[in-house]
C-alpha cells in the first residue's frame, strides 16, 4: 500500500472512540460479486443497464471505465451515527480496501488469466471514495506521483497481500 503525505497523516491519526471496521452494507455489496464484461470487471450491483460498446469510448480506456463504474462513497455505507471525520474515513477506507482486496484476489484467481487489481481510496473532508480497476499495461487512472494529488490518497494492489503501508 502506498500513500501520499496527506493520507499518511490521516492513517497515523487516532479515531478517538470511533469504531473502525468494514461496514456491513459494504460487505453486502461485495457479496453480490464481480461481473466480467469484455475484459473489464465490475461490481455486479453497479453494472446495471450499461451498454459496454457505447460507454467504453466515453471513458477512454477500460481502466477509466472500471474506475467510473466501481466507485462508491464509503460514508454511504456507514451505519447511522458512525464517525465521518477524515481520520475515521481514512481508517475505514483502509479496512474496506483490505476486505475488497481479499475478495478481488479470490475472484482474480478464478479467471482464465490471473488478474491483479488496484484499489484507490481518497478522502475529501467528510467524504471518502473507494474505486478499483484491473491492472493493465499502459493504462493508469492515477498519476504516478501521488504527492501531486492534494487530497489524501492511497493505493493498494491486490498483488500486495501484506496490506502494510510502504515507506
């Protein structure tokens, strides 16, 4: 897992009395599974009514398309009254990313060609977004220099089973 300085500060913060865990509604979403479509991989519950042939050109490449469809706000899955401060959202985002990574590793191993995925978590005030895409040569959703992003961001690849923050 790699993170920019802003996210490192949040991940090293103390959430106080806030409970940090994978929200049950997020777990339910992932229980719906992943749907493979023309070499792309989508959360089954999010890929509804999309026309792949017309949508893909709009996003530029398969990575952009996956990131657009497989994007959700973590706070939408939190229980009522759950902490929504940036530190709590970053720590919850990390737990969600690790949970998602385990599910994606299982899924990727079932494919004809084993596939690794990249999970991206950002925090912007009291909002946090998690998205993912298959790792493809020549395609990237983020700039290589995470420090160029002013918002706190971390990236976790499913090929990294440790889930530890890299120096």
